[in-house]
């Protein structure tokens, strides 16, 4: 296999939550300064004019965008340097893998959505998802982030891991109705909501995913203009 990551490569770094192994959302742009076996020396990213602080033993995910896709590996921060330049030393702890570009970025954004639990006994599971909100209990929720692969949301309602749900998400003047599966559940200390769920879209059509990705790219551009990315 050809060498994917090389000295001088532009990369993007995302922090990883050790408890859930989920990305924390914010991406930091940097470059690879040196590579020695499984160790990568990376220039410390700068955000809003300040060097970003990474902690020893913190887990990060490192991405490289190439014409044939996005390549990624996980690493642990082992050291920090100020001389000769600000850098961090990370050790590769996973294989280098390729992912689809549309699944790449998780956009932190608050959108008011609706969620409904699907029953495997109901015809709506195998029917048109658009008809799923015609009956049954519908609950309000608030997104925490969204990507081409799924959505994280807050709600009062309690669901279970592996539950299949319908989500109604407003995207650029249109309400997308997408089926999803609950992958992660967490109690939260919030003044309105009790639970946070991570979910992945299932059986989504390509044009529906494309609409979400276009929306994410537009929001990214707005955030870059404001200096938030």
C-alpha cells in the first residue's frame, strides 16, 4: 500500500471523547512536520490567533483529504514542544483507513426537529418514511450536530440503543424525513431535555444525503467567514 501521510501534508485534527469514541466536532487545520515510524510530529494548530492546547494522552483523529477520498487514523498525544516551533507528538494507534467524503464533517448546529419511534410491527417501517408522521407519538427534539451519516439530538423522550426512529429535519426550507437507528444514549443536565442520542441514518436516498451535505458545506463557509473554523 502506498504511503498516504507524508511530511508537509495538510491535515485536519479532531478531538475524540474517550468515553464514547465520538468526535467532539471542532476541526483544526495543521501540517505534518515530521514522521518517525508510528510517531507523527504535527505543527500545533492556531485558532483565533491562539495556539490550541492538546493534553498528554488525549485521543485525536487525523484526516487527510485526497482526490480519491478522505484518509484517517486515530492517535494519542504523547508530547508537546515549543522549540524550535510549537508542535505536538502523536502516536498512531489505529490502521489508516479510507472514508467517504460525505460522512466526514460533523456540523455542530441547533435545529428544532421532530422524532418518532418506529414499531417493527407497523407497515410504516417498510413503507414510505414520509407517511410515518401521520400517526403515533411525535416528540420535539433539538439537534446537537449533524453529518451525512447521522444526527445527534437532545429530547425529553427516552429511547433505547438500537431503536429505529423517524426524524423530521428542516434543511433549507424543506423537511427531510429520514429513518435512523439509535447508537448512543446519554443522560444530560439540561434545563429542558433529559437525554442525548447519537444516531445513524439508514435507508437514506442519495439525493437526501446530498441535500444534507450541501447544507453542511454552506454552514461551514459561514463559520469560516466568522473565524469559527
